[in-house]
């Protein structure tokens, strides 16, 4: 079966830092730095990308079962695997700080300082989707539309701060036809 190779063009990608002085942080994206022989490679877990696809499939009224069951719920195995997203090329990161606000009271919470890294430029994130079984025409169409709906979304979990905007989605030709 064919692997679907896709690219997201993301502006202001945000990830966590390992700051020993800041105990509590709540970030939009779990970007992981992998150490390789030739330097650092930033990756985004496939589960973060799959979460956006699942949300978009629900918005479109599509059956999300091709992605497997929702977290912690019983169901059939996934028909596709969403691979890690690799941030392409050399990037320049900046560390920024924020504070967590209690939304009910409008006050700063105790220990609320957190830090995050941001890549204050446009980056390309490549990721693959691996079909385990052949998708029906309808499943493939729903997957394609959910991927296209990622444009102008943020990559995140636990709520969005509006950082990490997907500006463009480039799909594998096999998904477009």
C-alpha cells in the first residue's frame, strides 16, 4: 500500500523547554528534540497531528474510526498510522515565558510561570500517513478533507494559545485524486 507523504507549512511553531527553574508549564505543542550525529532534529508526535485530523473529521461529520478509538475508549484498531512530523531544515529557536491565568477568577495561579520555545519563522513539517488496510473511497475523501481543514488551525493539546498556525497544507497526490 502507498504511504501518503504530506507537508504542513507552520508559522511560529511553539514547543516546550526543559527549564529547571520553571516547574509548571502548559504548552500548545509537544515538540521533541532528537539528538542525531549531525545535530538536533525537531519532531512533532503523530498523536498531536492525529488529534487535529480527528477533530476535523468530527467537524465534517465523518466517521473517525479509521483513526482508531478515542483515547481511553474501546474500539477497533486504527486503519491508518499517522507518523511523526519532522521539522525540516535549520531553525532558530527563542525562549519565551508566560503565566497561567485562572479563567474563573481572572487571577494568576500559584507557580504559574512557564517557558516555551518558539521558532519565530515559517517552517515545513513533513509527516506520513501509513494505511494498514485499503481505505474506501469515502474514508479517503474524509481523510483528505480533514487534512485540508488543518489550514489556519493551531497545533496543540489542552487548548490553544494561537501560536503555531498552519498556513498551508500540501497533500500527497494520491490523496488528492
